[in-house]
């Protein structure tokens, strides 16, 4: 048991990484709470999947529009400072939304504006935090640090939906209380960074312009075929498959006749599967089998989406969401690990920022998928997503195995 724990969580032997890891859990819990709460609030304000997709797309636009710039600054600025500033900025936005909701002045336009600011903040915070994690651990634990960080992500996918559901169902709290809780979690996470050492900035980091640094990052990825394939695989699968989360409130209400606020159980089921997969695959993050397992997880994700499209009831939907979580969780965990192994340290922030394009793209794709679901129904849209992800996984997984 001790041997399993030490190999699975090797990066946690570094004290400063442990502090970062626990702080990351707090901010990720808030992040996944926001995914549910914002979707429910948007759906209740308008009653359409299009509105939910619009809010998610606004966040994706912030992440996508500023992602490469955020990655460049992660390699130019003190990473700890970037993380703290972005977390506090997000907390301020969440407090503002909570107040507007409390006084019943919140509109979809305001919700979208807040989502855009949070997406922009995450575009800077994400690459900085991932680069900082790699910086804190010994080089031989770099892949494991990324995989263990993903465990924090997936654990938060369990606690985030549970917390969101409790706040939404509590009459004295509702969505307003959920927003206040999220703001508190981001603030606490920012305060915990006091115990993380100051990050190191390369001496020559500011010798070139920001845009030159951005293009250097793109050039570096283009010159590395294996890295290029990994990024294409991840971006493609997440771009098409991950928008399924924005369809869940509509699926619950339109297909199963259940109030959209009950959607949190689907998120919890997916998160439990993702947590199990992340813990299971973490020990393989630095092994030669990582790519094969990585591809298998993507295929499992696709199968789960197809199965969800054929769910006859809420009970079956929860079971298939568990399957989706297994595939998606393992896929995301190994993605960060294998990319970190292939990337030179001086390019880490910029390369990691490109993985954010996947989540930015997911946000942007949530809008057309929402519109499509309003036209042909949630099940048919989910089926289309699953088939496309399956094709991407077969083609790019095979290409990776040949390298």
C-alpha cells in the first residue's frame, strides 16, 4: 500500500507542491461549482439551451482570446503573483454576480460579462499554475506532478457539484449563496500562496516582446511532431466532447421531466468516475504505456457519450455519466503528464496555455451545440458528439503510436 501511494503521489513529497496542490483543490471546487450554478441560472432566466451555451461561450472566449498571451506571461512574470492576482479578480466577479442575483437585477448579458472576465482570468492563471507545479518538483517527478494536479481537478469535480447542489437546494441560500461560497474559496486559495516559494523568472524572459514570445511558443510546438499530435488530439476531443456538460440541464428537464436543478447528480457521477481514473492512471504518467492508456481513455469517453444519448431514464444517465467520467478523467490526467514530459521548461507556460485552447474551444462550441440541441434534441446532439470523438481518437491515437 505504501509503495502504491508513494508511486501514485510522488510529487506530494515536495512540501511547497503540497501547499499549491491543496490550494488548487479549493479553486477547482469553485470552478466546477460555477459550471453548474451558471448553467442553472442561465437556463432558469431564459428556459433555453442556447442561453446556457452563450454563457459558457463567453467564458470560452475569454480563455481562448487571452490563452496564448497568458502562456507567454507565465514564462515572463513571477508565476505565484499571477495566480494570486487572477484568483482575487475572479472572487470579485463572483461577489458582483451574487449581489446582482440577490437584488434580482441579473441578466443574461451580465452573466455573460462575468463569465468572460473569469475566462480571461483563467487564461493567465492556468498556465502559470501548471508551470509553477513543474517548477516546484524534481525533474523526475514532472509528469507525476501534472497527473497529481489532475487528481485535484477531478476530486474537485466530485465536491464542486455536491456543494453546488446543496446550495441550490437550500432555500435560504440558492444560487446567491453558491456564488458567495465560490468567491470565498478563490480568496482562501489566493491566501494559501503565501506558503509557496517565490517563482523564478528567467533572466532573458523580457528580452523579446510578448507577441514574439507567443509566436516562439507556436513555432516550438510546430517543430515537435509528437507534441503537435498530442495537442491536436487533446484539443479535438475536448472541443467536440466536453460541451456535453452544457446540455445536461436541458436533458434532465426535457427528456426526463425533472427540474434542471437536479442536474448536479449527473456531474457528481461523472466526477466520481474521473477521480477513480485519475488516481489509477497517475502511476503510469512517466511510463512507456502512458500513450496507449491515454488513447484508450479517449475511446472510453466517446463510448460514454454515445451511451448517454440512449439513456432511457435518469438512473441510466447517471450510470453512463460515470463511464464518461472514467474516460474523460483518465484522458485529461495523462494529457498534462505526457505533454509536460515532452516540453522544454522554458516553453512550459506557453505550451500549457495551448491546452487551454481546448477548454476555450469547448466554451465556444457550447453555443452551436446548444442551438443544435434546441433543434434536434439533446440525445441526437450527444450521439453526434460521441461519434466524432471516437473518430478523432482512432485516427490520432494511431498516429501517436507510430511515433
